[in-house]
C-alpha cells in the first residue's frame, strides 16, 4: 500500500470514528461499523490503529488544534498585542467549531476510557504553554505590563472556551444568542489588551 493510500485510509477511519462516536457514543460503536463507514475492512482498522481507543486518541492528535496553533505562534505573530490576540482567538474558534464533534466526544467519554482524559488535555496544555511564552516575550519587549503570564494565558483560554461552550451546537443558538462571535472576540480582546498594555 502506498504512503498516500495509507494516509487516506487512516484519515477515512479517523473521520468515520469521530462521526459515529459523536453520534452514538464510544461503547455503542464497533470497530466493524467504523471500518464499514470508512469503506474499509476491520482488519485495516486494526492494522493502522490496533484498537478502537487508539483510533479515537489518534483522531484527537490528528485533528485537534495543537499543531495549527504551534504553526501560528511560530510563523504568524506580529508582536502587537491586539493583532496577535485577535488572530489567536479567531483561529481557536475556527478550529474548535470545525472539531465540534471531537469536543463533544471528549466531554462525554473522558471519564469512561482509561487515559483518555489525559490525552485530550494535551492540546489545551500546549496552547497554555504557547500563550504563556508569548506573554513572557511581550513583557520582555516592553509591550505588555509585567504580570503573571501563566495566569493571563489561562484567563485568555477560559474566556474563549467559555464562549465556545456557550453554544456547542452553533453560534447563535446558545444562552447569549444575540451576541455575534466576532463581536465577542473583538470586544473581549480589546478589554484584555487594555488591561495588559503599559
């Protein structure tokens, strides 16, 4: 099997697993059903991933935000607080909304699969590290007040995660449906920047 064919088979299995498990729950979906939904054999699933839990954990590693965020922090920052935080916020929401089914799975299944919660926490921990490092460097450049960079990173993440959780089914249907996502992002970043600018 060629590399691209192998990669394609893996992605088909990962996407099928996400769709089925988000819809019916981890315990109610079999590896045979996942393979069939991907148009592949169950043997192919086991050859690529070994188990259903490994398949699900691989889906989180493949499609969650740590990789995209790392690229953003290494390649796209301009070292202007408001511009950068707007980019980080918008990218975060874009990825979280794209991966809505995975987030649903992590919320529902994190207590029932051994080690799964720790795997799903890897991405927020990486984002926290990226943000903390960014805030440290901004303070060193004199572009941000001296503060606790780790607490600022957590505050920024909680602010955005709260907005995402307000409406897991699609922005505009949550508790505060009258607030547009981009309006929230712009206003919350503006307030955050005002508090951190020297």
